[in-house]
């Protein structure tokens, strides 16, 4: 009973936190943040990696599909094109592994494509903040070498998920790597935070929760051997 209870509680908390972003005024009608004690948390960047873990852990197909679709819709409404793409495509990768029905797989791909098309056609009008969304360009103003190291550092972030030698939950490791790759890529085509490197603790929390999952599953696998 522990695991089902953990899934229910964690899912409920993650969804509630995302919905709470709509209780504040937002910025230019964009509701991505939760303001707590003077700190601004971009909730999507924190809970999306966790939600990918939940999608894999949920049994069957219907529950993870409903969770994935609900979160994608919430991200659409915030709106947050970066997280819509990163989360929905990573979730699609997990959902495809939960079904053997080809028609259902085509439907999933079509739905994900529809989400992404809509969100990138209806981008928000937020202006970039240099030390959040344009931090790589700021690095280039220091020197070409610093800019190269900035690109190199960002390229390393998803690397641990793709080279994991842990066969347990391999799909989830790849999905998380895909999620972070897309989050990073989005920052170069829109006004979205450059994760880890840009200012803000939210993506740091989300990233290290994912890394901790990877380390914990490696340790548990070693114990079983």
C-alpha cells in the first residue's frame, strides 16, 4: 500500500502546486510562478521531472495518460511553451512504451504534436532578462572561450541520463535526458530560462531531484546483485 499512497500524494501535491500558479497576478498574463516568502519558484521546472517519474510508476495506460494530458494542458494555460514541449515529448516517450496498440500510438503522437503546435504559435510576450534567458550571450560578451564553456556545460547536463549503465527504469532515464535536452534547446529559440546556468533555483531543484533518482536506482540495483 505504500507505493500507491506515495503516488497519490506526490501526484496531488505536484498538480496542486501547478494550479496554485494561477492564484497570483502573474507577469503579462503569464502564470508560471509561485511566490513564497519573497522567493519566486517556477513550479513547472520543479515538478515536471517528478511527474515523469510518476507517469512511469503508475500502472496501466489510462492513469498515466490522463496525468500527462492534464499537466500538458495546465502548462498550455500558464502558458509555458518550453515546458509544454519538454514535458509532453518526454511523457510521450514513456506512454508509447505502455501501449502495443498502433492506433493509440498514432493518437498520442498527434495529440502531442497538437499541444506543441498550439503553444509555439501562441507564445507569450514576456521580454527576456539577461541573467535568466540571455546568460549565454552575456558569457559571450566576456570572451569566446567563456561562451564555449557555457555551451559545453549545458551539453553536459543531460549526459548522465543517457550514459547510465542501469537497466532498471531505463526508459525513465532517457525520458529525463530528453526533457532536459528540450528545456535547454527551448531557451535558444524563445524567452525561456537557461536551466542551471541562468538565475533561479527552480530548475536546480528539478534537475537534482532527477539526478538523485538516478543515483538511488543505481545503488538499489547494486544491492540486488
